[in-house]
C-alpha cells in the first residue's frame, strides 16, 4: 500500500470528524435551537401562564331569562335544568374502570364545567306567551334588567298535536355576556326543546336516553401464542406524531441552509 493512501482507520477518523462537525454546525444553528428548544419552552410557559392570566371564574349572572313561547312548553324544562346547575348537589364520581373515560364520566365533567360557569349566579325564568312582548323583553335585556330572551318559534299543528311543534328558537343575549355562559344557555335551550318535542310525541325521554346509552365495551388484541391484551389505539397514535415532529424539525433545520 502506498504511503499517500489513507488506511481504513484513517477513513473512519475522517468520516467521524466530518460527522461531528456537521452535527455541531446543525445543532447550534438558530433554526434548530428555535424549533427544538425555544418553541417547546414557549409552549410550556404559555400553557402555564394562560390559566393565571384568565379570571378565576366567569362573572356571576343576575337577573331573569324571559322565555317567549306561545306554546308555553319551553319554560318549565329550561327552568328545571337551570335550577339543577344552580343547586349545591355535585355530580357523583363514576367508576374509572380500566382508565378510559366513559360517556357518564364525560357527562359529569361537562356538568361540573357548567356549574362552574354559573357559580354564584342568581337567575330566574319568566314565561311569556304573547309574541307582542318580544320587543319589550329585548329592551329589558339591553338595559341590563334581564340576562336573555329566548324567543321560541312554533309552526302549525298540522299533525293534530295539542300544541304546534317547535321550528326554531332565537336567543337574544346581553352584550357583556361571556361566550362560556352563552354556550351554556344555548345548550339549555337545545335540551329543553328536545324534551318538549319528545313529550309532544308521547315518548318517555328517560327511557329513550337509557336505550341510546351505549353499553361498556373494549377491544382485545389476540396474539398467536394465545395471549390477550387490551388495544390502546391512543398510545399507538403517539408514534406517528413523534415522526411528524422529527420531520418538522428536519424541515425547519434544512430551511436554514436555503
């Protein structure tokens, strides 16, 4: 072998030297530091500070909600559901089972959030059946005397029902009402409208909800050796998400050389 030709050890040494140099030059670029270090730190800091910057709770509501319904059926279920949320009874804790959230657990979480949105509020429901009072009720909302006006629109009782069916409803709210409480009042209106329609059809709402409640279930993966293991789809989704993060970092870093 000629003296000027590098040996295999020399090739490895040169390759390692080039790899180390390229690694150092890549790691200490602004794009790499920004994508791998700075952004995750900013994300953690942001998620930590956001709850501290937001108010501890939604502002309390004071006043009444006027339900304008010619059929006079929406006020009672709306008021009943509202009183449940304003009450002191908290939703019970459910069986955690195998760690997966159940529909009941999710429902209790939503109810707890709704209770928090109305904490300390004093709201009553007043029924009006005369459509001519709509503008007066809107004026009361604008002046701050009422929280909202729920205008229930009914169609024709062509099917021979005792009261006309509900076609739609319009919630007229106060200008300073937070979005969190607006969404809650809308959900109460939807729930009350469903209850009225089910009752009008002669059905039992509790029975229908019981029939629509899915039974608990899970998926088991069977191995060729006879073993069984619960399927964890959510955990498997973390792998492609990790690859996507690596791809994102590589793209941002490569763009630094363009």
